C-alpha cells in the first residue's frame, strides 16, 4: 500500500509541472509570444537575452550552431524553425539566392542607424541592396600563436606548413576557412572556382595534415589558452579574449591577406514572429547592448555608438579589434554556386579522409 | 497460464507497440531507402550507393571496419575472463560488481568521451601526472589508438553482460560430468564452457561491433576530426552538406554490413542449437 502512495506522489510530481507549464504562467510572464533565435556558439552575452525577455515580454528560445553549413542544413529543412538568424556573408548570399530570407522593414529597426555606413557598404557584396541583413559582428581570420613556443617570425600562412611545429598546429574544421588558408598561401583568390587551383590547395592541405594536431572550431580558443598547441587559425574576435587569458598569445594577419567577414542578423522567409524578430534586431543594434556584447564576446562591433563608448583606450584603438583594412590584402567570401560548392566539399572530404 | 483471455485483447494490448514500431522504425527506414535510391531531382538511381566505391569513401569504410573489429576483439578478450571470474564467484557480491560495470552508463556517453579527451590531451591530466613522476608522456590523442580506447571504454559493458549471463546459466553439473568423464581443464573449457557460452559471445559481438562501426562522436572527439570514419561522412552529408540522398545511400551500405553481421550470428546460433 505504501508503495502505491509513493508512486501516486511521484506521478503527481511529474504531471503537475507539466500542466502548469502548458497553462497560463507563460502568458503572464511573456505576453508577447515567442522568438526563435539561431546564433553562433559563444556569440552573445547571455544577460542580454534575459534583458530582452524582460523588456519586451517575449519568450526567447535560443539555439546555437558551429558552422554556417550546419545552420544552412537546418534552415533548408524547415525554414520556419527559427525567426532570426546570424549567418556570415557568403551564406547570406546563398540564403538570398535560394529565397529563404525576408526583406527587412527598416522603419521597425530604427537603431540600425547606429551601424557604421561603411559596414552596410561592405554588405553590398552579398546583400546588394541592403534589404535583408543588419551587421552584428565583423573581423578577419588570422594566426594565433604562442610566443613561448614559436621562435620564428609569424607573418605568413606558410608557417602552418613548417615541420618544426609538428603536432602543434590547429586548423579550422570548416570547408571555406580551411581551404582559404591553402588558397591564399598559393596566391590564389579565396573565392577561386578554378579546379586546378582547388586541386593545388587540396594537395597542400593533405601535405599539412601530419603536422596538424586537430581540426576544430570553437576549441581553438581553449586549446591555445591551455598551451595545447603553438599555432592556430582563429577569428580575430577571439584575439582579445585569448590574450587576456594567456598573455603569451599573439594574433597576426598574414601578409598574403585574409578573409574579411561580416556576420549579420537576418529574418527567415517563413518566420512566424516577424515583429518580435525586428524587435530583437533593433535591440541588438542599441548602443549599450552592442557594447555589452562586445565586452563579453570581444568580436569587433560595427556599431559606432558602442565603439565610441568603449572605456578601455587600448582596446578602442586596438589594431586587432579594429584593423586598418588597407594594411593587408582582403577579400570576402562569396557564395560560389552549387557546382563549386560540391568541388570544395569533395576537396575537403579528400583532405579529411587522407591517411597521414 | 494465459496472460490475455483472447487473441483480440492481446492484439489490443500490442497495438501501442506496433504503432511505435511503425512510426519510429518502419517509416524512417522507408524514408532512408526512398532518399538513398533517388537523386535530387527525384529520379531512381543507384549513384548514392555506388559513391561508397569512390576513394575517400571506401577508405573511410575500410578504416571503420578495421577499428570496429579491433575494438570488438579487445572487448571480447577483456570481457571473457572477467565473465568467467564473475560467474565462478557465485556470491551475492557479484551483483554489486556487475552494477559497478553498468554504473558509468548512468552518465551521458558524450560526457564520458569528453572526459577521455581532457585526460589524454598533450597537457592533460594523465600527462601532467606522468611528467610529475618524470615518466615519458603519452601521445595517443587524435590517433586510431585513442578512438579504439574510446570505443572499448564505451562499449565494454555491452560485451560483459551477455557473456556473464551466458556463463552464469551453464549448469555446474554439466561441467562436473565432463570432469568425471576425464576431461582436463582445457578440454572442458573448449568443449563445454565455450560452446555453451556462444550465444552470449555472439550477442556481445553484435552489440559492440554495430555501434563501433557506426560511431561518429567518438572519432570526432578523440580523433580530433583528423580520422574520418564512415559515420562521420554520413553525419556530414546530413548536417554540413545537406545532401540527404547521399547520406541515406551511404546508410544503406552500412545497413548491409549490419544485416550481414546479424545473419552470421543467426547461422552460428542455429548451428549451436543443433
């Protein structure tokens, strides 16, 4: 008999929260419905999400992705799964070309005026009429190295092929970023669609494979801080954070040039919460919020108001956070179309499955 | 004693399970075959399945099979003696010992594998201790060895339990009879214990070989994404490249291997009964 009472209690304990969960409490706390946000991992100060929820009475469901490609697969499968997403330049172009984005109503996003004009100008590369995207972060890709473990001058992508650093090199585990390194090393365009150039880059990456410790994405940061590796390919936004955690780490943009990227907020074509999504983008463009995010994630902000209010003069004038883009060759990724996509993917697959 | 009064009520009771099996097993399987045998424009094709013969893919498949066989073998060599020890103890205690082997399974499999990553890293826990003791350090992270270690660690309980159960079920009298009739230790083992524990061994092999063949999480974490297994390729086709057709085609190839494994098991199982 006793056992039956216990099981009744357990059932009740399980069912009651479910009932209340479906009931009214959500509505009273979040009268303005839901918003599904899909962003990069470690790409926001989580307090900002709470602030948004409180201020607008919107329940935010926040999910994260690791590469643009994973994000695309998810949206291609179910466009309405998320309302507001933060992909990179070339992927935004691909989404536009596949008619997966909604035109923004900038009248509802007044704070977008805080974003520097030059970033909208730059966005025209992938969003020609500035109709679909609002810049969130931007930066370069470079080499992060540990001064105590590297005694050569680091100024070229070539150093990632130096046998001296066997097992000490971390490469990016995403097609475009890995191929970019090899293409630039050979003096090609990082948007090359020439099969011969791609073949040379592929062969280079295969030669490099024995020297590579691991192909990773977000882990480059932690492994470099922990001294696990000497050299790593990394996004500029991590440079301030990693230098703060481990003063031996230095970020360099190689002389052959780099990819200048922009990650922007976009709204999906079949979004069910467009109004809330616009509120979200507007909120992200607010000076104080952008500053808060910048201080937390340390990725370069295109928000002029936020940049003006950075207290630390060193960071405000930092050439890493806000590089002078004329000092090295730059190029942005473009969406290269289905055929070239397949070419890149096959090449990357060849690299990853190569014996070493 | 009949559990259900009529066939009808038995059918009624079974219906939730049948519905479950249809929704979560039959329908997905049909979808895999549909995608695997069609191209992006909807036409019927064997191309997706034939892709496995391309150099990169066949290499990954071979590597997966080799690593899965090694892991299964290591698991078996570790589990059998252990199963014999546990079965011979015949104490109430061995229930606790068996629980000890299951205990790690209460924790998430990804977490446990992640732990191995931090243990094995160049500046990880194990190497820090080795360095402190002035011993040579261990460099197996991001190698085939680390992946095999991860597989053995994760799948060992699936081998131990069926073998232990099979050994435990052997009637002591049979062994005593063999001894009475003059068989030595080795002969008793080879002709009585081993054949009688065969069903346990076979189900253990299946339960280790199949997950080892299809894993992608272990190879990503402990192989540093440098070692591509067939599971990794299929995962990439779905998550990164958004090519469900090719991903499904490759899954069908993998299914063939799994079915082969089960046929072999069934055949030898029937042989044992005869």
